[in-house]
C-alpha cells in the first residue's frame, strides 16, 4: 500500500512511471497477460488528410478492407431461438444472421434471387424468408422453398437456387462474418484476444446495453478517438484527476490486434492540480464514476490506503455483490484500469474483470463523412442465473449520448468525444492532400490502423 503511494507521488511530481512499474507496485500480483510490453516498430510517416475525405480512397477501402476482414455482426443472445434473424448491414451489403433448428448459426445474403429485393429490413423471427415483392420463399437454412408461379420459371433449378451463404465464425458470444472465403480463420487473426479474455470470463457475459448514434466523421477518425489516451486531460477533464493518461502503455500484439492500458487511481501528469492528496483523487473517482463501477457517495478513503488500492477493493466488493463470484484473486489493474483491444479494422473491446465495453464503427452507405458508432456493455451472468441481452437503442440526431443513461458515467464522455469529430472532419477536408501527424508512441495504434489499411490495399 505504501509502495503504490510512492507511484502516486511520482506522478504528481511529474515523474514518469511506466505501466509495468506500476503493476509491480500493486499489492495484488498482475497476470502475465498484462506484463507483455510490445510497442513494435513502425515508420513515422505523415498521413495524407484526404484519406479521410476522398471518395476514391474510401471505395478502395470497401473493396480491399471491409470485404476482406472479419466483421462483428451481432451477439448470440440477439438471436436466442430457432428462426431468430439479425439483419446486419455493412456499406453496400446486407446479411441475414439466422439461428438454425439445431442451435447453429448461419449467414446468408439478404436478397431475393428473383428480382433482387431485400428479404428483410429489420430483425425478427421467421419460419421462412418470403420476399414481400412477389412471394419467392427460402427455408431458414437458405434452401429454396417455392415461388408462386413455378410454371413460368422453367430455368430455375430448385436444388441450385439457395441463398448465397456468407462465411461465419464465433467467439465468446460474438458472431463475425467475412465476405472473403479465402481469409484466414477468425481465431487465428483474433489472437491473442481469446486467450486474454478467457481469464476475464467473456464467454460467461451477456449484453446489458447497446446504444448507437450517427457521427459526422469518417470511420477512421471516429475509431482513432478511442485508440489513444493522450486526449483525456483536454477532452475529458472531469476524469483527469484519477486517470493517468500520459502513462498509458501501448502494444502491437499482432498484425490485427493492438492494445492500450491506462492506469486508474492516479492523476494525469498533463495537468497541474497543485496540492493533491490521495483522498482528493479517491473522491474524484467515486464522484465522477469510472470503469471500476464505484460511482457512490457513501464511502471515504480509509487511512493508509491509496486511491488506487481502495478503489480496487471496492470494485471487488461490487463485483461480488453483482455476480456472486469472489474476485479476491484479481489484480488491481484488472478491476480498475482501462484495458482496450482493437481488432482490425473497426471493432474494439475493453477487458478486465468488471463490466466490459465494445465499440463498432461502421461507415454509412458510401458516405466518407458519416459513421454509425455503437457502444455495447457486457456483464457476467450472475452465479446460478442467466441475464438477458438487450436490443440496439438508436439515438436520434438531436439526442445526446448522455440521454443513454444505461451507459453509466461513459454516456457524457462520448458526448465530449463527439464534439471533436465534426470539426475534425471539417478540418481534414480543409487540409486537402496535406499531411497530419501521429505521435511516435501515444498514437501508435492510430499508425497501426493506417499501416494495416495500406497492407490490405497493396494485397
């Protein structure tokens, strides 16, 4: 406990303490998965601003990136019973994700093979897929069922008129699809996320919140707002007193996966708070709220404890109360810190023992300047029980993220992020083909995103 106060004092005095040093000072040993430090080496190349505004570049991204990568489509709890169907739209594509009679899940192109109308426009449960235009029908397994005038279509062979099937794979309740039959397997590209999240019981979690909102910016610009912590002190000043943003660790764990780990319970070195006690840090944590889930007013810092250590203890108590599981073995970092993984190109998930968060950023149609951002929260099923997932709640143009109270303290945070993104897109348009620049370390994940885009473009 005294050692962690040394870390707090070092940060307050402006001294840098790296994330691995902080883990070593925590009273509860951290697992090996958090001790990995892999920043990688990438060239410090400028990024042309028109990568965010050019229609030609975006059209290439559609062909070379989105049609070649694994895309998170839905959660298994979105389609719990046979016949339940989720409509997944991505740019020009629409896919039916269908729960089969035997419990398996399959994906089909959402299009009538007669005249091309979409078979479904919204999620629902179907005994068959019957086109609302002329009545051509397919079974839930995609096989052709019937047409209203079979004598008039002698060219149709019913045995060879099935809905085109889309490649599908699953991990820990997440359903992914890929339009490229030659792409490597999902788990191969997702590695090491499954290994890391096994410890955090991801397969035993269910979706407790799902909120979406249109953002007036390119999908990359929106994603990049969540790939670094350097903006926290400026954009989210209310959390700076207990978020050690400048001491975040960034890792390139594989070609398709990177990570950042931001310490909680210590102040930002970017802000001069003057005289700052552990109690002030702790009070900011419980007043504002954090990923530790300790947004409460009935606690005060116990003597001899640091804000970080006591916050971790309270988080373990909260998890025990919510789930019935004892988290006494969990490291402070696992119940406190922001541990975010990005799976190329447009899916992110935050790990740890408590509530987990995932993001998905989808371009809207062929618009270069409009993105559907979705936030999903997951909790562990209570011991001996089963929680039920929730559907998407789509916010209107005039609705703020803060109105989505199911997101907890994060809701207002996303409003702050969104205030940057419209002006950012406008500035990128103004720059034309001139360059923008990412930092060597703090924006490592942003550079990784563009490096992978380039690799897919050249493939």
